[in-house]
C-alpha cells in the first residue's frame, strides 16, 4: 500500500497577520526616526552652551585686559565630510600694535551642528560680515576661512560700527543641523539662536 504524498503548499498570510506586521513595522520606524530627535537636541544644547560660554569669556577678557578681543568662527569640515561649515571658534587679544594673540584653544561644535552661513542664509546670521573671508592656517587645515567680530574694552562690541549711528539692528546667528529636514523659513524643527547685544555684549540663547 502506497502512501499518498501531498505537495507542500505554503500558507498565505491572513489579513490580520498582515495588519499586525505592518503595525509592528510602523512602531519600529517611529522609534528609529524619533531616536534622532533627542540626539540632535542634546548636541544643539551642548553647542549653544559652549558658544555662549566662549563669548562670555571673550567679553570678560576684553574687560579685564582692557583690550579688544576678536572672536573668530572657522569654516572646517565635519567628520566624514569635505564640505566646510562654521563649526569652530577661538578668541584673540588684539594688542595696541595690532598683533593678535590667542587666548583660548580652538573649540569645535559637536558634529553635525554648525552655524548658518551669513552669505547663504542672511536671515539666520546677521553677525558674520558677508563677502570675502579672512584666512588663517590652523593645525591640519591650512588657509582656513573665518569671519569674526570683537568685544571692546568696555564690554560692548564692534557690531555697532557696521551700521549707521541711528540704525538699530538685532545681532544673532543660528545653530542647526545642516542635514535636518526643513520645516519653515529655511529652518528645521530644532535649532538655537544666539543673540549678542551690541552695546553691552550681553549673550542670550533662544530656542523654538
């Protein structure tokens, strides 16, 4: 007596099983996407605090040394990229002879946070002068472009010299992840604005 062998037929997914799989995939995708949000937020907070602290130290140095202190912001590549963005800064005391001496090491913003370019996005950066960059040779980065402003001996800034005496202007720049999705006004959902008061040199941090 021969046994009859039935060919194997794979069982199709039921509608309920398909819905369950889709639901699980949606949850996993949401978790993956949302995991980038807190990371960006933490890096932005770190970057904003670092920049604000360095600006405050530069202002204090200008007052105590009774000298002009120039704060330079450098265009350097992020990790794994050759594109230069504003993500490094250092302060210099400018002597009466015009010679600049560094008073701090180079501080780098945490990747991938950068300061918006004043040329490409002027509405996000009114502090950096537009046009031609000044250049400086940095370790591992020759002829590095930078832009700057200065704190004066009284604690104020040289920003007021960039406009006519009766013109009132807000001075600020924006920190953001350049690769983040744009939501509105050329800005992502998560960013930080740092404002510098031209007369007093006071620093303020704003977040959406």
